[in-house]
DNA sequence: AAAAGCCCCTGGATGC
DNA sequence: TGCATCCAGGGGCTTT
């Protein structure tokens, strides 16, 4: 579930509270996507300076080094004063002077990785090919349109790919295309300037509204304070197969694109 | 280089 | 109630 809004909401919910905290100990549970290939001594005694986000990655800036965290499909973070005993799906604990940061991830597609800086081979492998930040100042219509035109696959797939624009996952790709009135199967290379403008505006609109609403809680997402999100209540097409389109009342359709579900309205998304 | 498929893993919903 | 099947928010890796 964690797409850009959920990751950003998570970041906002604990970044200030953890800033300046000293790391006291670390606990690693079951293996995540990659091993944390350093010992606790590399982290203990350091301080968490800031928490940043790049795409769907969280970057915890330490005195020396960066802890990269990814929530995968089912991950969530909690940050609390007093830590309880870890549950079956709590796979990473960072015990700090200001509270316990804990990663819960049933499916374990998430990851915690330590890198010395953002230019190490591993950091570059993970972050180096990421596209523009949709809520950042570098997200310009011209560059967006140019990036899309270079791709030959369906616009939905290109949005998901993250090489043109980051953070747009399955829910928000569906919602964004609906808002822009664009057919999900349209080849990205055929996007017109007008369509790119609509998609650009829709992306910013959908993602920023989702952040404001605390993200989408479909199953069990919550921010680091345990609070749920409410964007799912405003979804126009995602998860609404067969229900009437909120704009034209035609039944919302479902199809598969790259082994993922695409929800769309055949009437509103014609171009 | 880009595109398409294949996995990683677990839990919940659905169907028989 | 029990068991099998399908599906789920991501994305790196391998193969075309």
C-alpha cells in the first residue's frame, strides 16, 4: 500500500520526533528483502539527524551514513516512547533516546539498508535511476512530457515504472489517469502536450490531496503514530469495479496490465 | 536500452 | 469448519 503519499505521511509523522535522537540499540527480526550487512556497532552511538524521502524510500540521515528504509507492499513504521515486545511481523527495531522506531512488515518485501552516502554503488543502484519527484519543484510539464514521449509502453506502466516520475503506485496511477481523462493503455509515446499537462496537474493534485488525508488505508496502513488514512474514501475508480463511475455513472471497469489491476472508466477515459 | 515476465512472502477473501 | 485457490499497495532481476 505504501505509495508516495503513505511514505510521506509516515515520514511527517515521526521525522520531528526522532530528530536528534541517539541510537542505543538495534534489533533485527526475520530477513527482509536484503540483509542489513553491518553490525550494530556501526549504528549505536550515532544520531538521527533528519528523515528525508526519495520516491518510496525513506532516508534516515545519521552522523555518518544513511539508513535507507523501504516499506515494500505491506510495511509500516511506528515510533513510540515505550516499546512493547516485538510481534511476529516486527522485523526491525531502532531503539533511540527519544523512542522506538519499529518496522512491521508481514510480507517482508520491505528493506532496511545502510549506505555510507548516496553515491555508493548500492545507493546508486537503488536511487540512481529514479525519476522526478512529483511534489517537488523539479516536476515540470515540459520534462514530464519529454520523459513520457521516450517510452513505448502503456502510460499506466510508465507511471508505475518510476523512471519518469516516482512514487506513483497502482492506486494513484489509476486515480491520476482517471482525473486526466486518459486511457490507461495509451502508449506513453503518443501523449500530447495537452494530455501531459492534464496528467501533470492530476498527479500533483491526487498525491497532495492523498498526503493531506493521511494516505490510503486499504488493509492496515497507518502512520508512525498509528493513525489511519482516508484517501481511499475519495478514490474515483480504484477498487470500484462494477460500481457506477462517480462522474458519468457508467460501471467502473477492471483489466490487467503487467500482472496488476487497472481500474478505469471507459467513458471518462477515452483519449 | 527498453520492455515484459518472474519472483520474493504472508494473510485475507472467496469458493467448493 | 477445512482446504485450495486467487489476489494484494513494490520493484529488482533475468530474459527477450
